């Protein structure tokens, strides 16, 4: 496909540094506690995505809503409305002087066939710094795979073009340029095994559920879950929100044993765990491949699997 040619001037880069674009912040609420998710670069080399990581091990997009926030600042926004003679052969002007430019966010989840937009506010024609806040919550279970964020400039309200302004876009809703883009993966290779809390009186403290029929095609996030039983008398020892009784070493041992069971279940299904490349994106097989190649897990035998998982979790949870 050839390069697209715009029929009107658009925002195309920021050599003057008009925008301040800090990182996004992602979190979820569990037991009245806000837990922030770390952002780790995808180490598979297959994409430029960022993987959300929960150090407590509880993050599961099917069980908890995802809260997203960011604060964007723009200074000297008048540059978008006026020709700037101070910049040689470059102008930020993208709209009539009396038009109103807006700041918006477009989000999309290709795997979920969903797309939406949020309006963050009007960018006034002024030299004063302006601040815009993004704060939204996506319901649990809404997305799978990747979630894309694109910050854009839009024409909110048209102006009255002067004789030298007829070349500028003047149709409401027109996108005047892309400021930046960001992609996160909310499940798949980089996510850890989902953990959920259940209420099952008379049942063991923890259990593992593996429901896949084809590990090469079915998503790990939909077919694997580690369950912690809230009805058990010792659940308080695994409740991260209970700072007094929580036992991190016990929690680590349970999770490592549960993950080991998942891997051995895959092995006993007839998978020799040496040919995981055929797994599709987000599948059980490709997730195990990620843990082996990027986290250094040794899964050649059950004992080696157990030892390498415990070693990783002890470092991850800082329990050494």
C-alpha cells in the first residue's frame, strides 16, 4: 500500500515539545485495596506490546475490572491555531483560529472485536499550559488479547475560515493527527496463571482447574485457573489483603505447586513439551514456551520443574 496523502494540514510530530506524555497507569481493586500493575516489555520479540504484570499473582482480566489513568499536558496550544514564524519551514497550525481542537483517546481490542473513543477535553487557543486527565474503568471480561490506545487531536467545533485558512479541516470529528500509540497485552504469553477466590465449604484450601482440549489453540486465560478457597479456615494465610496473617512463603509454595501441576497435566496429555512452537497466540502451549525461554524455567522433569518455579517465585515475591 502506498503512503496516504492528507488533504489538509495535520499534526505531524512535536519538535517544540508541546506535549508532556507520561506513562499510562494500570490497576485493579481487590478487597477494597488498589493494586497497581507493572508494565513489562514483551520479551518474546514477536511484538512491541507491553505485558501487564501483577506481583501478587491475582491479576485476571476475567475476574477484575481494569482501571486506566494518565495525565497529559500541553503548553502553548496557540501554536495549533496560529502560524509560527519562529520555526523555520514548520508550522503547527492545523485549524482555523476560532475553531476548537479536542484531545481524544481511541481504544481497540482486535481479539474482542471492540473499539471505542473517549473525549478528554477542548484544547484552548492559549499560551497557558493545559492539563487533561484520563481516568476510566473497563469491565471485567470485556477484552482478550491486546488492547490498543491511540491519543489523537480532533476537530471538536468548526471555525469560520479566513482567506488564508481554507486549506484547514473544518468538519467536526475530523482527526487532525496522532499524538502517540500504546499497546498492552492483558492475557497470553506474558500473563501469569489466573488465580481466583472461590467459596467452597468442606473443600481443600486450594485447587487447580485445567479444562483445555487442545493446548495449541485454546487460551490459557480461559482454560486454566488456580482456585483459593475462601471458606477454608486457613484462607487467611493466603489473603494478601490481610497484612497480619498473610504468609508469603506458604502462598509461594502453593502457587509453585499449582503451576507445576498444570505443566505436568500438559505433559501427561501426551505433549513432550519440546515442541511448543506450534501454539497459537495466547494458547496454553505458547504460554509455557514463554515461561521456559524468558523466565528460565527447567521443565525437563517434575522435580526440575518444581525447583525452577519455586526459585523464580521466591525472587519475584522477594521472600529469599
